[in-house]
C-alpha cells in the first residue's frame, strides 16, 4: 500500500496488498482522540485501515494546509491490514500526504472523525473534520465525516457503531458516488437513535464572544467562546431540527461554492 517508503522517515512493514477495500481515516481532534480510535475499530471488518491523523487537536482549521513549516510523519502502530501514522499537519495535510506520499492506489473510502462535538448547521464551514471530507471529495473519493454531539474526551461512541458501519458499508458498495460531494453525518448524544434523516444544514450563525483573561505574567489574552443561533428553528427539513429530536442527520455537502443563481442580481449591481 505504501508507495514511497524510501522517502518515509521510519522503517515499517507494508500493509499486505489484498483485494480488501482500503479505508483512510483522519480527524481534527488528534490521533489519540477516543472518537478516532473507536471508528478505526468499528471499520476494521470492512477493509484495510490506514489512520493518518494530526498529532494533536486541530479543531476549527477547516481546509487549512501547512505551508510555512516542514511536515513530518511518525508511525504509531502497525499490524497486518492496520496502520496508524501521526503528523504535525492539519486534517487536509493528512489527506494530501496520504495521497502523494503513502499510497500507490486510491482509497476506496475516506472517513473523518468521529468528531467530539457537533458539526451541524454552518459549523461545516469551520470544521477541520469536514475539511478533510471536502479534500477527499475534490479527489472524487467517497468521503464521510462523522460527529457525535458530545465534546467530552471520554464520550461513549458505542451507540454510533451500527450507524457508522452501515453507512460506510453502503458507501463501499456504491457503484457510483456523486463527484465533488461528501457526507456530513451528525449523531445525537443518546443511547439509542430515533432514526436517521437525510436533510439540509440549518441556516444560522455563531455569536462569537471573546473572553478577556490575564496570564500569570499579567498580560491580557482572549479565549473564543460563543453559541450557535438557528435562524430557522421551526424548519422541519434541517439537521438541527432532527438532531434535537433524537435523529442522526446526513447532509450531502458540495465542494462547489459557486452561487450561480445570484448572477442576474450581481449583473445588475455591477452593471455587467
């Protein structure tokens, strides 16, 4: 599976090449995060697993890439059909490094998560979890981000297992995947789901607040806080609506940010 081991800084065995699907897993909470470790175990029966994840938290990094410092990789664990590698980069760096340095074939599936905390609504714009999904979608690889609505480090991901495995199994079996589209899956924090809804992202905004604090040296610093404001709480076709009612939500997300429907309006504004 590894194409350029002569450029890789650590001695490791190749994952045995087989007919099993190749699943690339990353996240933005860091390689030690419980959500990532759990999803890697969930998906082991479905194929060969390669985890390439940041060496620490990278939340809120969206589609950021590293261009000012050298990127490094370190093998954390390797077994037959399973390997974990950490990097000092971002989630998108993880995808790019995997595709350009590690693999000699395209992954059959990219999974990002399971994120500690929701990525519903407009959070998709900021999410490092979804940044990796968008990068995979740009490469025309089926890509899915999973998030549990629980920020705790010791969150219980067991209730996510059946849904995650079911969605990933169906993604691997799909004969055709819409190009440039990734899935944003959010799972409510509850022992049992009421169901699953395919829906759209709720429209809203974050009310950012910066808490002013003082460090031990007497210098001021600022810590980002805030809450999400749902502009359409009564709309029955959004992820926020169904998450509040105990349903997991699946939102197809496009890498095409064009707003071509507004072209006539801007033609008038710009006199074009």
